[in-house]
C-alpha cells in the first residue's frame, strides 16, 4: 500500500509542479543556477568516467577476440555500440543518480528540515514549482552532457586501442564507422531525456516529502538513489523493447 | 484582527485542537502559550494555512480564509509575515537577498527601490553591515533579526512568530521581544507569537491565550496572568524556581 501511495503522490507532485508558476524573472535565474550545479558541475566526472570506461571496453573486447578470422576493426565497432547504446545513456545516468540525485534530495530535504519550504508556502509560493521545476528544466540539457560522454568514451577506446597495441588507428576508425545506424543516436537521446526527467523528479520527491531531521536526510538520499537506479533500469528495458525490437 | 471560532484539528483520529475560539487584536502582541504538546504549533500552522482543519473558521479582518478563492487566499498570504523558530533563512542567499526575496516575488519594484527598502528594514533591525553575509555566518540573534526583517519587508498586516526566543540568551531574547513589540506598534499590525518563554509573557504579552491539551484553558494579559487563580496557569507560570521565588517575595511583600 505504501508503494501505491508513493506512486500516486509522485504523480500528484508532478502535476502540482506545473501549477502556479513562479515569476519568470526569478525562475530564469533558478534555471541558470541549476544548469550550473547539475549539468556544468557534472561534466568533469562524466568526462573522466566516459574516457576510461571507453578504454576498458576496448581492452576487454580486444582481449576476447582471439580468433584470427574476426577482423580487428570489430574492436572499434563494439566500443561504439556499447558506448552509444548503453554506457553513455544508461550507466552514466546511474552514476548521476548518485551525484545529482543525492544533491537534489539532500538540498531539498535540508530545506524541509529547516522549515525553508514552509517559509515559501507561507509566502504563498508554490514550493514545488519553485524548487523542482527549474531542476527538471535544467536537466533537459543532460543529453548535451551525454553526447560529450559518448564522444569521450569512443576517444578513450581509441587511445587504449592504439597505445595498447590492440589494433591500428585505421582499423579502429573503420570500425566506429561500420554499419552506423543513425537511429541508435535518436534511441540513446530519447532514453537520456526520459532518464533526465527521472533524475530530477524522483530525488526531488524523496527530499520534498521527507520527515524527520538530519539523519533522515541521509536516509532519504540513499533511498532516492536506490529508487532512481531501479526506475532507470526498468525504463531502460521497456524503452529498448519499444524502440529497438 | 484575526478571529478564530471553534477550531478543531486531528491527526490520524487523535484530536489535537478541540474547539479553540479567540481573537487576536490589531496593533497588539498576542501570545499563545502552553506546555510542549499543548497544540501551540499546530494552532499556529492552522492560522498560517499550513494545516487544513476539520471544523471552525479563521477570519482575517472579517475574511473567512476557508471560504476564499485561491487568488484571494494568495492575497491574504501576501499580507502575512512569518518568523520561524529556526529562522528558516535561505542558505543559498545572502542576508540582503533573503530580505529582498518577498519583494522580488510579489512586487514590481525596480532593483534600486528594492535595495532601498532592504536597507531600510535592515537598519530597522540594527543590521546595517550584514548585507553580504550568508545566514550561516550570522549568530542566532542576527538570524532572528534577519527573519524579522524578511517578515516585515513587504509591509505585512499580520506577523506570526514561532518561538522567536528559542536558542537565544536572555539578553538577546529581550532585544528580539522589544523589536517585535516596537514593530507591532509602529506599523499597527496583528502580531501572534507562539512562546513558552516567561520573560516574553511578562514583557510583551498584551494578550495571552493559554492552551492545554488542545483547549483554551485561560485568556488574559501580562497584567492579569500573575493574579489569576486558574490552577493550570499558575502551575505553568510558577513552574521554575525563579518564578517560585518571585511569587514568594510578592506574597511576603503584601503581608
């Protein structure tokens, strides 16, 4: 029953988020601040992880191809497919559920504990619109961060491939161009948009409706990470089934 | 003026407010006092519209809140200033930005007009040099004064304070009490303070509502509270050793 109640409360929160909008002059600044906190502030970790995981994918693929009949360019091909289809959109989003998600839950949860949300409500401000809407809009730029992740993942793979001596640069470049299906990029970005919405709203839900003190803020952050990850994995499955099969 | 009639509020079937009726007068500091768990905070949150209630009415200058449209409710909320127990200042903003916040949200003033108003109210609460500080860099007393400045910046008709002296030393408490009283008289606003601080009761309790177990047990002022025979009130007022001694001295003096 609690799960059903929470699911209902989550959708009511989303509906409430769009009501009684905050003044645009104020909202504009909130969105820009959240773009800085959530997107720009995450670029470093996305770049770092993407580059090295791209390299690891390449090494693992190359080490597992021991049949001389399999062409070397398949290393580049496999890296491109892994990075574009799964690593960049899905696994980066799970990492972001930890970074961005816990930031959102703890910042909103702390505002709840210290009565800052009550202060907004007393002033007649729709606190959900004021707090959650700008984060949701800011995270709509998340595909931009993911596209950087895709590029750096493939670049990392290339560096590992060439400097590790697994295949030549020409083979790798040929591999990443082979059988390229543009819809895979569309598929990856559709997933990313959906995950961005989940990344903004589920942690916000756990922060906004938390009860208790500082200890509960920590617990809410952990719970929000778990649920955001679970929802991302489930949606990944359903979206893949719908869009690719 | 705020009129409350027969207010009932329950949580999970447990009645917390059991039919409170009272009036909070304009231009006066009205205190709600009582022991912890007596229903003070719930009562205050009902007055603020943060809690819905099952029965009764709350009227702000004759306007019954529950019968107002959403826009009218928003207008009434725009006339309310609130000082929270923990000040509830926005961590991400400076003190000046905190005070300016209601003006940015609800007025069409230019930046210089807003800045002038912020300067004025910060001067009013004796915080001339704190504009650029973050709330975390301010002391408890300063945070309370910033909260008062934010509450009055938009010229409210009603000022609510939830335990404004909690966590403050006695001297700073007196400063805060005096400030609230001065502001109430200066701007002729209806001030409602939730407190269990006996210094505040003595100093600024022009009207006092005493709650016990969700009921109004007594009503009076700081002039009458020490003369009442109501056992519930005397039990609360003279619970500390200091107050017992004060009472003893008073009785001995009279004899």
